[in-house]
C-alpha cells in the first residue's frame, strides 16, 4: 500500500478537521468555556492529530510494516507517538482550563489518559484515511491485474511474432549463401533468444546480467540484418550483481529504437546503453525517417505499468528533436 498522502487524502483531512473544528467550537460554547480554551485546546487537538497521521503514514507504516514487517516495534513506537501527542494535548487542556495543578493525575494515570486522548483525537480520521487507502489500493490492484493479463498476451504475441521470425529467416537465408560461419553464429544467437523467452515467460524480473546477454544477442541479429545502420554501445558504470530488470524490458526498448528509427545513407542510428547504480538508460539518435511499423511488443506504456507493480520508481522519458532517451529503474531485491 502506498502510504504517501495524495491530493484527495488532504481534501479528506481538510473536510474532517473542519467538521471537528465546528463540533469542538459548539461543545465549548455549550459549556461556556473561556477564550483561552478556544485558542489552545481546539488548535492543539487538530495539530497534534495531523502530526500523528503524518508520523504514521510517512514513518511508522513504511518503516515497520512495508519495508520490514516488525509488528512489535511498530506497536511500541505507535503507542509512544500516541502517548506523547496525548500528553501534550492533555497538559494543554489542563492548563487552559485553569485547573488546580495539585489535582493533576499521577504518572501512571497520566500515561493512560494521554494514550486514550491521543488515540481518540487521531483514531477516527486515521481509520477513515486507511479505509480510503485500502479501497484505492484494491481498485489499483484490480486495474493492474487486468492490464497484466493484457500485457501477457501482448508479450506472448511479441515472442511469437511471425514477422520477427520471417525477417530472421530471410537474413539467415542470405547469410548461408554469403557467410556460412556467420550464419551458424546467427542460428546460435536466435536459438538463445527463443530459449530465453521460453525460460522466462513466467518470470516478473530477471537478473540484469541475463537481460544484458539477451540484449547482446538481439543486437547481433539487428546488426547482421541491417549492417551498419545501427550502432549500440554499452557504458557500465557499476557492478551488475544483485540487480534486476522486468523480464524483457531492455529488449523491448531496443526493439522500440529499431522500429521507430531508420538509417539514411551513412547516418547511423547510434544508441548508448548506460548502466548506473540505480538506473539504466538507453539514448538513441532520432532519424528523420519515421517508421510506420506497428509495435507488437509490450511497448513503453506497458513497461511503465509493469514498473508500477514492481517498484516505487517509474521510467523517465525525455525527448528532443535529435535524441530520444528512456531511463528505467534498476530493481534491487531485498535480502531481509
């Protein structure tokens, strides 16, 4: 569950606290409270309640329930946050009510009253917020699951694309007559690609090293078919161990480069694959000849949807008149 507050969450909080403010003003008016209670009690209740919500949504839940499932620490720190907020609220209310400090509760009763006060001021709005988040999450999961099924069908069509096989057979036929040794290598690379696609058809992510091997085999086929029309270079700036990508992500991006850019004369379509610590970027020079080929692969939009399920980061696309660049997050699997 994404615990970060969005625009609709803040609207919900504003509505709730507005209603709470009006109810508190009415209650204080009914009991003829003095002006200092209006100025201290009501603002402190609202502010402390909001602070508790922020601490739970941005610290406690992400740290102890999402990243690590440590229920004991979550309970301890949760009670501590509620108690501290309740202590401040209770003390402020006791002071503004002009009470006799000799009647201030002893420490253990003060602790219990503070915990109850903190839970009371934040409990209702926190429950409303979590309920909203839960149903938003269920809706998003249903949407992603539906899209995933569509993506799987598109990915399967991409793997068994008859045009892909037809083009490779044509290239292979030409190589057999002109360069038998290269034709043998071509068959080997093509079989490795199909073996990889079959082996990983059910995998959500694959090791970066395996994805790079697939990309190199795919590049070999492209350069064998188109000659010097496409040039690919790799720039590895970090170790690639314990790093993963969505299965077939890099190949889909390279396929996008070939399908949407055609070389003219000596103007090679140069593409750089750059591997950094947390990101992999593919930058290609755009051609003035726009390809009209239909894309049968997962596509860049589908790649974004896959990342929405696998990571908190999303692909970043930047484009100019002469260059197209896509950066995709590298996924590091937790070992805890």
